[in-house]
């Protein structure tokens, strides 16, 4: 009798222990679900941000904000919210409203973080949508202005699930306590059998098997508890179904991207890839433990290794050859950090068709230019012969015009060929430059221009010119600097043209300054465009082709730098080439 009483006394403790084990397991699962939801949401937002930027920047540069709003409205029925703000916090594009009128958002934390370069996600309550949202924002430049792109996903499903689950867990704890007290009045045989069956179901659920059937006795102290756990399990399954639906929607967006996406870890393992990546590299989407080596591209593997080694992932153009096709791919990388782990997201753009078109264009330009230069050479030779045998002033004048225009046409053809060659190249092609002294290149360029300067009685003054070594193409830089000096000589109204070389920690700046007529502000923004002339009649009289400054711009771009202009009318012009020091 004593032994039986002892057994009955132990039964409530055992039941309580099982209930609390189940509760703790469910709490742990809730935490895991929340972390997983936030991680997945962050990855979706970051990936979509890169895709969205490539689409909206050209639109914003056109100042076509109506078109920007139309683009954002395409995402109206997608659980992803997209908003584009100007630097002052005013919405200029919004996916959830027709006009994007959301008021001033300059005080929002995600907006402030974006302006200072912080790309962490922010979870807060949205007064506009009356719900908690996950926000990801980043600042970007379009034209000469700065903007902020904000993407967000609702946490409503996750919050509701957690709230309901906590309530149910509380009820489960209450029922467990009541059951422990009530079970003391029941005999061992009446309690033991349903208890064992319920325990088995609870353990299954605690181990993650939400499909396990909960045994609910028709009567007895376990009935209410088993019913509560069963209801909680059903709600949990429904919530997981909802989260799975949202994840599937994310996967649809992920796979609908035109660009291929890969996510690689430092050890080369691939955690994610979309359909375009699978089509290019032949990676089966059903494969669970894929590795970057599965892509069978040594250049891609090298890119990933270099990125993790140097903690930076610059744009790089690679060639990938598979059995039936040859691809030209542009790689862009961005690091994703989460809970101390660091992964590399690689956006891959297929440039194969574009490069073919560029090749056709270059070949066409070269062929046409060759066909023009052949008869042009004959015309020049004939004009020089006629110049020697001209018998009258009228004839000499005509021959001179013929010779001058033929020379100008010949220069134009040469510039077209140079520009075509520059446009068909990419910065990645020029990664293996030789180390050169920029000061020596400037001095050689000045020497080339001396005769032209002497003819116009212009003095070329080399100001500050510190010896600066960097990796560059000597011939291309010499061509660019010579073009700037010739321009300065042509348009200078004084007797001086100043050339200088200055440097900072990471950049070198080559400057050519004249004291001529200057360039108005409305022309300055377009001065580097092909065939753009401030004064068309004067430019032609001076013999310009209209391509010199465009060549300068492309040379700077191929070196990873830029060309710029500072000028005011009647105060001269200051052209600069800035290139990184490597």
C-alpha cells in the first residue's frame, strides 16, 4: 500500500516534467523560427535591393519620377514593399500607394542609417501601414544627387504566431499544474496508459515532428491538456505553412531575377543559387551540399578566394566555357554578415550577347574606317602633288582647302578608331598594367605639344609635378594628356597653359589649366560627350574632331578613375584626370 501511494505521488511530478519539457522545446522552436524568418527576410531584402538599384538608377538619372512610380507599382501585389526617397526624406517612388506621398521620412532610423553607410536591417512599427516591418535601406547616387532605397517585409505572420503560441504555452503550463494536482486522486492503472500515449506524442512534437497525432482521451485528467497541445500543434503547423508560403514567394522572386545569383561561404560551400545560375553553371537545384567547384570555373573560384582574402569584391569580367557555349560574365560581389558568419553574394550578369554586339560594332567601325582611309591617303598624296604644281592663286587656295579637310578627315578617322577600341574594352582587361612614373609621362606629353604651342606663342608651364608611380597604360595616358594640352593651346587667350600633378593617399590627379574663354555651366555637364561642341563654328575652324575629350574620359575610366572640369566663362578652364594609385 505504501509503495502504491509512493507511485501515485510520483505520477504528478512525471507528468509535470513532460509538460515542461514540451513547453521548453516549443519555446526553443519559436526562437529558431523567429531567427530563421529574420535571416531569410534580410537575405531577400539585400538581394532584391541590388536588383532594384540596377533598374531604378537609369530611371532616376532621367529624372522620370513618373516612370519610377510605375516601376514601384509593379510590386503592389507582392509582399515586398519598395520605397525610394530623396536625400531630404521625401518619397519619390512607393509600391503600396499610387502617388508615393508618404510625408517626411528623414527621421526614420533606417533612413538615417542608410545615409551614414549602415546597411543593417531595422525592425520597427510602421505608422503608415499600422504593422511591424523589417526594413533594409541603403543610400545610392544617381546623377549628382543622393537617394535612399528602402525595402521592407511585414512581420505580421511571425508576430501573430509567436503571440498565439506563447498564450497556448501558458495555458499548457496551467493545465499541467492542474493535472499534476488532480492526478493524485486517480489510480495508477487509470492514469498510466493515457499518460504514456500522450507522452509519446509530446516527445514526437518536441523532436520537431508536428505531424504526430496527439492522443486525446475521451475522459480523464489528460483530456484538456492533450486538446490544448493538439490545438497548439495545429496552429503551429498553420503558421509554418504560412511561413513556407512566404518563403516560396521569396524563391519565386529569387528565381525570376534575370541575373544569376550565388551565395558562397569562406570554405567555398554554396548556400543558395537561383535558376539562372543553375542554367549557366549546370548546378542542380535539388543539390543540397553544392560547392563553388561545382561551377567548373577557375576564374569564378579565384574571384571568390580573392574576395575573402582581400575582404573586397570588385567588379570582374570573366570567361566561362561549358561544353556547348562560351559565356562572358560580369561578377559583382557583396558580403553578407549574420551572427558572426560572413558569406559572399555574387551577382552574375551575362554579357555574352552584348560583347558580341560590341565586337560586331568594332569590326564594322574598323572596316569602314579602313575603307575611308585608303582613298583618303590617295587624296592627301594628290593634294600634296597639286600643291607643288599649282599655277595660280585660286588653284593654290583650292588645293590648300582640299589638303586641310583631308587631314582633318584623317584625324577624325583615327579618333573614331581610338574611341571604338576604348569603348570595347573594360577595366578588368587592364588589371595587369605596368608600373610607370606619371611625372615622366606628363613631361613626354608636354614635349609632343611644344611645336604646336610655339606656333601659337603659348608657354607650357609645368607646375607641381611630384614623382608618382602607379600601374597604368603609358600610351593611353600620354594620348589623354596630349589631347588636354592641345585643347588648352587652341582655346587659351593668354600666353600660358599650366600643367600639374598632385597626389593624395590613394589617387593621382593630372591637371591642365588654360586662361581662355572658359565654358559655361550648361555645357560643362556634356563636354565629355562625343561630338559635343560648345561653339561648333569655332571648333571646326581650329581643327577639332569633337572626340578628344571623349577619349580622355574613356582613358580615365579604363584606369578606374574619372575626368572632370572646373570652369567659368572668361576665366579659363581646368581639366583633370584622376586615377587610383596601385
